[in-house]
C-alpha cells in the first residue's frame, strides 16, 4: 500500500533531503511552501531521481487555509502517513525588548497554531490505522533561550511542550510524535545560500550541519521510536 509524507516548509536544505530519504523507502512526497516556482524545481529534481512528488503552494502562516490544503494533498495522494514540519521564517530572532504582540502572533501562527491544525486534520486517520508520525523540526532556542533571540524561541518552546504532551497521548495508539532540535545553520538551506552570497567572512565561526544527516535522524526517530527528540549538533 502506498504511503505519503507531507513536508511543510519544504526547501533546498532539510526539505529536499527529507523527501529523498523517505522517497527511497517508497513514500509519495507532498512538498508545501510559499514559492510555487521553487517547489516546482524541487519536484522536478525528485521525479528525475524516481521519487513520486507533487507541489502544494501555501502560506503556512495562514492557519485557516490548512483544511483545504490537507484536502488537496489527500485527493492527490490519499491519507497522509507522515507529517514533517520545518518552516523557516525570515527575521526570526528579535530582542525581547523589541518584541510586540503582533509580531509574536505571526510566530505563533507559523510555528504553533498551524501545526496544531494540521495535526487535528490528520491525527484521526493515523489513530484509526494505528500508523503514522508527526516530525517537528525546531531550533535549539526552543530549549536554550538566549538574549536577542526571542520571537521564534518562545513559539518553538510552546510547540515543543505540545509535542511532548501529544507523544504521551498517542504513542500507544501506533502514532509517533517527536522533534528534531537543530542548533546550527543547515547547509544548502535558503539562509545558508543567502549568507554565503553576502559579505565575505559572514559565515566564519558559524556552526553548520548536513541536511542529509538531519534527514537520517528524522527517519531514525520515525522508524525506531525510542525517544521523543534528538538534538544536532550534539551538546558539547
């Protein structure tokens, strides 16, 4: 029976690597992101590699659009077996002294409210089938808050708390819920490409991580199911 992974926030870093990793296991791949042309390029690459893939352009900050989006994916591929949620917001880090309620609302929409709505849409089928997974990729600021890195950090801390609660409620129903915490710049990602094209030396001293390694960790979390979360790079 065919299986489907929906990758929310798909891009040139972790998104494409996750698609390839699950695609090798026979999964259909739904790629969701804001930029239709960029998604189309990724779909073309995957199809050339023998992976069944399709693009679903959407603004994940618009939580109200989730039911329609899930319906479109289900019509194309059937029920979603795995959700991989890893969007990236520009201007994610803001000093706490400059944070406003309006700005915080945008982070909450993208990182907390939209994944909650996605999960609300797909979880009943997963529980009924006693099979499925929710894989959240978060920044390490969800665990280690720092000065001048507010905004995205509190939102991710909230969704991490939600992940831990949900894991405890559905693990015995055949559904895995877990998180990958990333504390480095993902090679090949939009941020990495933007910084690489900027001022010379801007990446000096910045820790980086291979997206293929992250995708392998996501697969291990899903397939082994022996822990709720993993962090890379490993704490020193």
